[in-house]
């Protein structure tokens, strides 16, 4: 199966969203059509091994990265100070 080519600007934004604590994987899926496992693969490919391990340790099981684990009180997907698309 051939992987789709991702625009460099989109790739940069996906990596940024993956690093953000308050942006769930579902928001990346909704914005770019890339599921959690594809984001994990993308992060593995684009990061140094030590940075990837640190990121995985940080996001694994984090309630803010998984909508199903989030509190019902959280109604937004993005941090208020996060970069806004125009």
C-alpha cells in the first residue's frame, strides 16, 4: 500500500498538534484525516528516536489526548492560545 504524500506545512502542523497536550488525536483525524496510529507512525519517522520515546511516554494514556478519557466538562479541542488557522 502506497502512503499519501503530506504537504510540508501540513506535516509541520500535524507534528505540532501531536505535541500539544490539549489537542486530542480525534482533532488531528478531523482536520487531516490521519488516525492515531498513523500519527504515531508519522512521529516515529520525523523525530529523533529519543524525542519519539519521550513523546510516546508523554501521550500514552493522557486523558487530554484521547476524547474518550476526557472530562465531560471539556468542550473544546484546542488550547485558547493555540495557533489559529485562517
